[in-house]
């Protein structure tokens, strides 16, 4: 396993981590500058932040600052109540691939969607099996397009507490079943994003990481699970402040040959987002060295 | 599948559902009377409520009112930081078996414990594998005692969001692996409690219910998953108010021959616990008929 204790060469910052500074929204150009100023070499930007800046200006500044991407957040949301909704998702996902290409991302991270309407508070139906079929079908269509653009897709299994409203793929095993179905040749076009927050609890995690292997481990995300957790979405912990044995999980991922970035992705409305960007980044760097 | 639409013959009330009435704690004797008054035939009491009343008086009143039990909540919490802690859990679990016997319960429901200390906010360690080993060992010891008392034990896999602080067994598959290891002969001494809240999201649920079979399906609990869910513990929904396809899961359980109670267990500090007991019970009855 790589030694992270002496530098932050392999730290990437997911831009959601610094989406707010002292509770004020921080624009992407300021995030990019702050990361570069902290000698952070990689980021993973969110599409809404990129859209606000413009893809081309964002790509230009990323290159000018010498930043790499560890992923692009996010595509997916394949579920819908009708054909028009499914087509709209397809269109949006093709745009995500194009943007990822322009930004130089190594993969598009996919949050696959849950029960349509649930995120807005009112699920259109309760048939999670139907949602899963739509995910399989939509992912297949997106994969065709992404292959032609040579852009890998990384399915991110989300914690089961998001099964209703965000993603009905909730285990590494399920995500890898999709990979087996849609890319049986293991071409590298389709894989998984392993976020410790979502999968740390799974007794089958080590075995599934082994099953994924190098070709399908496309991204590694870190934060921590706090006890208590006060909010289902925005109470993630800084690495080291919770109960996840992050180094152990990283050792499993690296045992498969993964040698990419460790991406810090921390949604924290009640704590970190209230602090100054420099403090957040300094802490990410320190914890990357001590707790990842 | 049984028709629940015309009566509430197979409704059981977990006493946590009416733990509070208009936000005031309701003692067990009042809960028992309220259930009997609503012609509810079964309950599943919690140990703290039984302890407050006394086991023998509680057993006497339960019999006098003609109530059955669908389970006894709860044993388990097998994890600890030292031998003294493990022994204390063993002692407490033997008492749970004795109490269940006196109360006439069909099984003791087990919440197995997570990382020791996490429930109080400070986990003693991050080794969930160690906790799982302690669960296996402690469950084996409890099973020896429970067999001699002829009291079945029902492992309740809890939702993965409770892996740190309440239970490190989070899927039906994991619970059934424990059953296979500790009761390979499928004697009926060890099985599972299937609570739709905890397992509804699992793509392997139907297959695992089939794997469990009649001998290992010892309890069936219902409530609903709300979108949004505002609290990890106490924001469960009334059956029909959320996204869980409860009838579908019940059909899977009954296809295995399960013919017991459907136990309503709703922790709801912000909604139902603020209401009057009669309203809670009337709604449970109505939803048992329309949404279970």
C-alpha cells in the first residue's frame, strides 16, 4: 500500500467538499484556485458548478493550474415515469460524457437514480425492480455512447439509505453484476467508484473489491461515518473523525493494483461547510496523511 | 397470500409504536389495555417497558387480556471491549430468554450490536470484523441457553445505517449465514426477523427469504420508509405513507409458509408519537388492512 503520510500527492478534492465557505457558495474558479494554492493536484468537479462557470472556461483554468481530474460528478439518474423522462436522461448523460471529455476526466461517476419522484418527496411508484431495470437499460445506452467517446463510466453504489431517492444500486456486488452484464469482456469501459461512506458496512466488501479487480476500480472516495449521524445527506465526517477503517479499505483497493487518487468528498452542512475553505483544505491534507 | 383487508386478526403492535401518546411516555399496562380495547390480538413488548411494570405482572395482564406475543424486543448487543462486557451481555441475554419464556413469547428478537461505544457516540475501535466475530461467539453462547429453554432466537438484520451503533448484521444474507453456521440442522432454534424497513432495498431480498424458508422466518415487522427521512432512528413511516412495497414482501414471506403476525413497529418522534394512542392504533388497523 502506498505511503500517504509524507505528502498529499494522491489527494483529490471533490468540489462538493468546498462547495461552501463560511456557509456561502464558493464558485468553481475560486475552488480551483484554492486547491492549486494548497498544492492539491487533482479535483473532481460537480456538473452544476462546471455549468455555472462554463465547461470551456473551466477546462481552460483546470489546465492552466496544472490540475488533473479524478472523476466527474455526475451522470446517471436513469429512472423516469415515461419515455420522455428516459430520453431526457439519455440526452443529459450524453452531455455529461462530452463535458467529461472536454474537462479531461478519467471517468464519469454515476448515481443511477431511485424511484422516480422520490427525491422531490413523492415517489411515482414503489417498484424498485422496475427502477433497476431502467437503470440497466439506460446504463447500456449510455455505455454505447461513452465507449465511442472512450470515456469510462464508474457506477457508484450508494448507501442503502439512498435507495429510494438517489440510487437503487446499493452494494458493490450489485454494481459489479451490472458490469458483468454490460461489459462481460472487462474492457475498462465500465467499472465502479468505491466510496467508503457507502460501502464500509458491507461484510462482502473485501471479496467484491477483489472481484472488481484493477480494470473495474475506477475511483476511490473517502470521508467518514459519524456516530451519531444527524442527517442522512449532509452529515458526513472528515476522514479520521468517524468509524470507518479507511486504511484497511484502501489496502484492499490497492491490493488490486489501484494506484489513483484518494478523493475526499464530504457533504457537511452543519460543520465543515461553515468553515473557511483554507481550513477545510488544510484539514483534508492533514487527514489524507494521517487517516487515509 | 392471506387477505388482510377485512379484519385485523393478524396485526400485532410492537409496543414501541405506542411508547408515547401526545409525546408522553405510556406505561405498558396502558398499552396492553389500549390494544385489547382495539381488539388487537398480539403485541411485541420491549424489555424496558416490561421491566418498569415487572415481568410477572406484565405476563399476568397479557394473559388476562387474552393477548399473544409476536416476539420479545430485544436481546443481543453482543459486542464489548472486554471480557467483563461480554459476560454482562451473556447474563443479560439469559435474562431475556427467561423473561420471554415467562411472557409466552414465540421468540426473542436480537439486535446484535455494533462497534462498542458507538451508540454512546464514541466507538472504542473501528474493527467491524471483530464485532462480527463477537456476535457469532455471543450468539452461539446465547443459543445454547435458549435451546435448553426451548426459546427460538430471531436475528434481526438492521438497516446498514445502523451498522456502527446498533447492529453489524445488516442483510438477510448475513443473518442467514449465521444461522447456517450455528444451526445447520435448521432446527427452528435460530432464525430471522424480517423487518421491511431494514431490508426493503436489498436486491437479494426475495432470494434470501426463499433461502430462509419457513423454519427460519420467525417474525415479520412492518412500517414504511419516508421520503425524505429526517432522522436516522425516529422517522419511520406508517404503512402506506412511504415507498416500501409491503404486500410484495409479505407475499414472499408467506410463499415460504409464514402464517404469523404482521407486527407494526413505528418509531416516530416527530409525528405518530405526538398523537393520541387511539389514533395511532386506529391508523395501524386501517393500514394493516389497506397497505400491508
